[in-house]
C-alpha cells in the first residue's frame, strides 16, 4: 500500500504540472496574437490607366484600360471599383461597386478579371456624347480611395456617304473648289455668250 500511495502523488504532480504547462502555453499565444491583428500591413495599391488619351470614331467600341497592382495583397477580388466621367457638364458616375449604374444602359460595363487586377471599362457604339475624361477609382477595405490619372476620350464624327469621314476643313475645301470652278466657267463662257447674242441680233435684223 505504501508503494501505491507513493505512485498517486507522483501521478497527481505530473497531471497538474502538464496542466500548468498547457495554461502557460495558451497564455503566451493569447498575448502575442492581438498585436498582429491590431497592426495590419498597410495597402500599397497602384491604379494605372493607359493610354492618357484615346480617340475613336462614332459607332466603334472603346476599351479604357485600368490595371491594379498591389504587391502586399495578390488577391484583389474583394475591392470596390468605380468609374466616372468628367466633361463640360460636370461629373457623371458610370459604374459603382463593379457594376454599371446608368439606367437602361447596356453599352458601358467593366471587363477583365478583377482578381488579376484588370478593371478596364468597355464602351460599345460610342457617340459624341461620350467625349470626356474617364477616371478609375478603387476603394480599399480600410476605406482608402485610390484614383487613376484619367483617360481623355475624343470621339470623331463620321460624316458623308458610305461612312466616309469628312472634316470641316475638307468640306470647306470642296465648297471653295466648286465655287472657283463656277467662276472660271462664267469667265470663260461670258465672251462666247456675247458673241452668240450678237449673232442672233444680226440674224434677226436680216
């Protein structure tokens, strides 16, 4: 019985000692975890829009490129993307939270893979009303907003038959050439017309 009594105290000490070690280990983990959560690594996001200027003809499809680059956070799928346009009328929001917000609009939408940082904007069947500067804006999880430098879009009007584009200068040139031709004809034909009139008068007198 003395042997049994001597074993139990040793066993109790071993169990309580193990429990104490587990509690100490848990306390260490509990103390070191919160600082990591309270001091997250700040976002360093780069929003790049290319090119700075873009031209298109009426009726064409335009792609306004915008790419995100964040070395600290390779997964970008959770970011909120906004596109807006600035022109002489002011600012117009085109797309918020990754979807178009224009009513009855199917011409403007975001393309590309957000998880790969591609948040380019597509505009179908552009018109002269699409003139303006387009900005790509991204809201980070911490509320910080990062905006690209913008892309200036110019739409050239397509005039004339068969979709031939004619500038105002070309039209003026054609009109001027036409007027010049008429003047030349008048100058050339006037003497001949005078001769004919004189001939007709002489014949009538005879």
